[in-house]
């Protein structure tokens, strides 16, 4: 957890595939701890072919059963099916010329927000959640979305006393970092 916090959490992510992967992993985390997901992340990447949306979108019922038997991942049928559906939506968006990164960052005009370090959801996470649900995504409630926003740096929620807060802000300097 320390390494994840110190090197990855809160760093602004712009790669659409990586944004999608993190959104799916946050969905798997629902009802569990993020530490469990992190411990299983390598197995998730193996099981979901490195979160390649083209390949995951082609998964069949047989693949769902295979994944249900994979002790290396969180074996929740609804979450597995939501990930396959999420891959299909990701691909549909791309085919329509709608880049997931541009979509995600459009809610903040492309700029990371500075959070308080104490929220579990916000009006913005509620808005993004509703928008994702309208597109068909599952396991994207406002609390999950807020955790995802924190993880991918849409909001810098390192506490004001954390050494990473300023470091992440500096990484975002070219992005017109703004206070929420």
C-alpha cells in the first residue's frame, strides 16, 4: 500500500485504457478493501488479458465461468460481467470517436482538482456516476467513482500534510491545477 500511495495514487492519468482499467478495478473493490484489489492486481491483469478492451469485450459465458474459477481474482459474477460490458462500452465509445480520457477529464476541463482529503463522494462524483450509468457502465456509484477520481488523479486528495500532495500538484502544473 505504501508503494502504491507513494508512486501511483493520485497521479493524473491520461491513458484511456488505463483509466478504464482503474475504473473496473474500483468496481471490483466495492464492498472490499483496496488492499485486496492491489494484492490481486497482477492476477486481474492476467485474467483480463492486461485489460485490453478489445479482447475483454469478446469474452463469452465460457470465459465468465473460467474467471469464476480463478482464485487469483475477486470472483463476483456481476463484477466480472460488468467488466466485460465496460469493455464493450469502451470500444463503442472509441468507435464513435469518443475518447474515454477526454470524456473523463471533460468534467474538470482537463485539470486536476485539489480535494480536501476527507471526502468519500462529491457532487462531481455523483454527476460522473450518473453519466457513466447512462452510458451503461455498472459498479460506478458515486463513492466508487470518487475513489477512482482519487486514484487516477482527477482529484488530488492527498491530505494537506502529505508529502505527495505538493509532488502531485507539481506533476499537474501544466494542467492548470485548480482548487475544488
